[in-house]
C-alpha cells in the first residue's frame, strides 16, 4: 500500500525523552513544522523549560508535558492512559528515550540489565500497544534503536540486547501496519552528542575515578550534532523511510556487517583502516 508523505502541520506528536538531546530537538523541529506536542521525560524541570521555550517561539503550537519514569511499568501504563485522555488522535509516536549501561555481562547487576530493557525496549512496546488504536491511516511510528542494534560490541550486552530487540519489533510491526496505511521508521544513530554518557550506569566494582574515566571515554565517541540527527529523523518521517542510519559510525558498520559478517572487534579494526585509506585518498 502506498503511503503519502507525512503531513506535520496540525499533526499531534508524542515524543519521549524530550527534555534534552535529540528529543528536545525533535520537539522543536515538530513545532516549527506546525505540529502539536505531547512531550515526555522524567526530568520535570528541564521538560517544563523546553515546553516554555517552544511556546514562546511557536505560540500557535500546543505543548503538553508528561513526567514519567519509563523504567517503571506502572508509570508507563499511567502515561499511556494520560496521553489517551488528552487527545482523540495521535499522528506520530517517537519512542526516543533511552539509557546506557557499560560493563561486561559478568560485571553488571541484573537489576541494571532490567532497567535498560525496561526503558529501551518494554516502554516503547507498551506505549505502542496502548496508543496504536488512536493512530489512524497516515500515521507514523519511530523507534530509536542504535548502531549497537546493528552490531554487538563487548561491554554492551544489555544495551545491544535492548536495541536489537527494538529493531526486530519495529521491523515486524512495519509488515503488520503498512497494509493499514501506518508507516514505521527504525533509527540507528551512531555517536550522537547527548547526555547519554553522563547518565549511563557502569557495571563492576569500579572506583569513582574509573567510572568517571569510562564515561569520559564514552563521551568522546559522541560527536554527531543532536540537532542535525533530529532533522534527519523528521525528514525520514516525511519521506516514510523504513530505516535511517545517522553518521558514518552507523553507516560503515552496517555496510561491513552486511558484506562480511564478523565480530565487532574485527569490524572496528577494518573500519578504522578504511577510514585511514579514505583520508590518504583525499590528500
């Protein structure tokens, strides 16, 4: 079934993780395009600041805030009920909120593993399940996976598990919803410059200094601007693209794993060599 380009003007959009990073820029981009916003985050103060800023610059855009901890099932159920009680129609659902957990599988606590899965996978699934009846033909669902939903590196068992699961869920959902005129997009960002590193949990019995260093090292990998990533996502929604890779740190692993399946360590080494070769050719 052919689906027309998404119409942002007058649409009602739900965005999770909207108090900062890509979520904030998605909310701002949607408001600029004339959408009405239902924005979600656990940081009430920061979320209110984002909403106030959008209202000041786009007074014609309705903005409603919802504070929820997506790691708690009851909170997600209440959030879904509150969203449904606010609007009769949802045109766009963007499951953007996400968290990270570093450490080998034998180092991490299972409670932390569950925390990652709850926020990164089960919350998007539950919200989609509850809100889907209000999404009419012409609607769209975006689930933000990761480059680690394409490859699974050491030290990322929980995060990769959640992002691979979200990728599989979205791909199966796409096959079910397209005949109904509802499109989906799976997003695989590379290193996007957000606060995910500073908010990440680190497994193992590490000292405070070691945890700080691990987060600093992680943060060095986050170089792609969040505002550009958000614009790419909204353009993908408009074009009804089923899949979006953001940044070369996502594009190269995707290409190499498709052509030559291998471990992530081997992939990383080969990708580094390819990047060096490309630099020499440019010179």
